[in-house]
């Protein structure tokens, strides 16, 4: 929050926009991930799905979407590509045919070992130390949560 009043002109400068700082940082982060994920043959969104599944295999599309803040329309094509690559299997839930359950294949489980090298490389690329990275992550999570609560 600004500590002193700003003129309308100052408040509309791109360099003063929180939204642009977050957007630009996210863009730079995605560019940094690209070469780190290429050896895994994963895009950044696919990597996020795999992270969720490595934490808890056998989730429904809805559960994965809730964790990643994605709707099924965005998630389904991603999951189909991961299935075509042999990383996951999509099956109808036996208890509720409307639900699609996502399970890791052996190749998807094995990929986790290789992917373990990505977080330390990303941390190094940021120039942050571990406490700084954790603090930034916590601040961003708080921002997202606050915006979710206050959004119309």
C-alpha cells in the first residue's frame, strides 16, 4: 500500500501497478521453468498437475481443479495430453460415473525422481534464499486468498 497520496497520473503508471508486477513476475517464472521442464517433456501446467498427483494419486478431475484453481474445461485437455504421453490414466469413478479419476502410470510415478531436481534449480534461478522464497510464496498465497474473499 502506498504510504503517501499519489496523483491520478502517478497511480496510473504501469510501473506502479501491483497487478503488472505480479503478471510480469509470473511471466518471467514461466520462462525460467521452460528449459527446466523440457527434459521432463512437460509444460508448466502439466508440471503443476503432476505435482498435485505426486502428492495424492487417484484424485478426481474436480479435486485437481480445486487444487490448481482451474476449471474442468481447462484441465481436461491437459489431462488428455498427459494420458497420451503415458503419464496418467483417466478412468470413470466406479462409485460415481460422472467423476473422472486420474491415476499416475508407472512412467508418471518414475518421472517424480527426475522432477526432484527442478525446485532447487528454480530456487537458484530466483536468487532468493529459502526463507525469502518461503516468505514470498506465503505473501502471494495470502494475496490470492484475500482477493478470492473480496472478489465480487
